[in-house]
């Protein structure tokens, strides 16, 4: 079922690229991975937190804005489907919301931009590295379930950057 | 000028709508992502904030370096891609036309309205931007700045020159260094980036 009109949602206004009324930028894996590595190398866990929080806050407001244009999308299932479609259409990867509810659950991602980019630039990691995806998941679920920002904590139980078969995220209430 | 930026913008917009079954957008030789500029602004300026005033110049240098190394790899990938060969190469008459093409790609990516004002081959590049998302973001998130805040565009401007006049890829990165004497984030009416050759090159 086609829930959104992507041709309409992704547009240009002069030199700006707009997604559902908000300005976006296209960046490649070199920049996204460079930023992540620089933050981790320079300020460690604080950098990891910044990556998580930026993705969480922006995905929260981004999805909220998106859904405000589609009042007919009412069910949780439909909203999660839209979120997953946006993730894929933005080139961020594939995210399966299968075992998730109002209080948390588990999510699986078989592929992502950050995994592909990290492995291409730096090879295998020794620790989970999908900080962007964790933040994105938290923000999206907070928007879908009408929770405030920072309601969810997201832990990465398995990570393809460590050569696991898939990335697996555990979502819990804080 | 031989470069038709609108063709490049059209190609990027069309290409950005095509992703594979894994949700990856391979375009112009790189993996592309689309995300809100607010993410990049929050990340950069929160990082700067965490580093504190004492380490302000270090945080700025790290953000510029991350962008310059990225710009160097990205635009090398772009100019060796099939899309470049088919679409852009036929428009290039002079070596410096590559800079105009790089700028058109950056506009297509939503980085701002890059306007190449001056190129002195092997020496200097001047790019002016009246709507950089970084300057807009800083003003929105932090208010008026006391220094230039367009770290990504600073790094990328240097990378453009590195690719044209530095040693062959991958040894030419950081041959040029960019300053931002004017920035809307500090109250100027536009942002300006001036890349000049450095007297010594740091290792990438």
C-alpha cells in the first residue's frame, strides 16, 4: 500500500532540498562516517551520546512534521510503515519494526547506510557502532507512540559493523 | 561558462530517488543519504559546545578536517563515476570547469547556493554562499557567532582545490586551507570561503 507520495514530499525550493517542508541535505558515507569517527575519537562516549541525541531529536520532529501532512495515517502500524519507508527512501537502510509496542521491544535492521559506509572506510569494528540508527529509532518511536523526547533508551545487541548477520536493537523505557 | 548546473541538479534529484533493495542510494560513485540539516547542525554545534571555549579552535579544525577529507574522497568518487563521465565530462572545456561542476553538485546536494567568484589556478579559490544551512542553523540554535561557522563548506572548498591542484589522489588532501572571513552567522550578509595553498601539508 502506497501511504506517501515521495515525489511530492522530496522537492526543491530554489537551491534548498525539502523533505515534507523541512530542509534536508544529501551527504555521502564519507562525511557521515568521518563525523562519527571524529566524535568517537575525540570525546568518546560523549560523542556517542551527541550522535544519538541529534538523530533522536531530529527524527522525532521530522516524523512529527511528516505525519502532520498525512492525517489519514492514524494507526500505529501505518505510522511505523511510513517511518520505515522514509528510512529506506532517504538511503538510510532497512528497518523492520516487528516486535515493538508502546513500552519498547526489538527491532532488526538487515542493512544501513552507516554500516555500509563504516565497513567501506574502516572495516570491522570491535564494538556496536550504529549510534545514528539507535537515535533515529528512539525519536521515531517517541513520535509514533506520543511519548516525550528521551522516553526510550535503545541498545544495540548485534551490529553488522562487527560482522554480525544483522543489527538488532533493544528498546526500553528509561 | 560551459557548465550547465541545472543538468547536474536534475541528475542528482532523479538519482536520489533510486535506492536499492537494501535502502542504499549509490550515486556518483558514493553512497548517498538524505537527512534533515538540523541533524548536522545540532551535531556540529553541540560538539563545539562540549569541547568548550578553550578548545574552540581545535573543535573547529576537527570539523573542517572531517569535511575536507570527506569532500576530497567524495568529489574524487564523483569525478570518476559513470554519471560524471556521461553527464559532466562533455561540458568541461577547461580544468577549472571542474570546480564549477563540483559547486553545482554541492548545490544539488542542498548545501547552499554556492557561487564560484574567483579561481586563480594552483593558488586561490573564492566561493560565496548567501544561504548556507550551517550559518542559518547556528543563528537559529545559538544566535550571533563571533567567528565563521560553516565548517563543512570550509572543508569542502579546500577539497575542491586539493583535487585539482594537489598531488594525485589519494595524496593531495589538505594541500589547501580555507578561511571564512565573512559568515552570516556573525552578521555578515553572506558567507565567503577563500582557499589558499598551505605552506606545509598535514597528513591525511
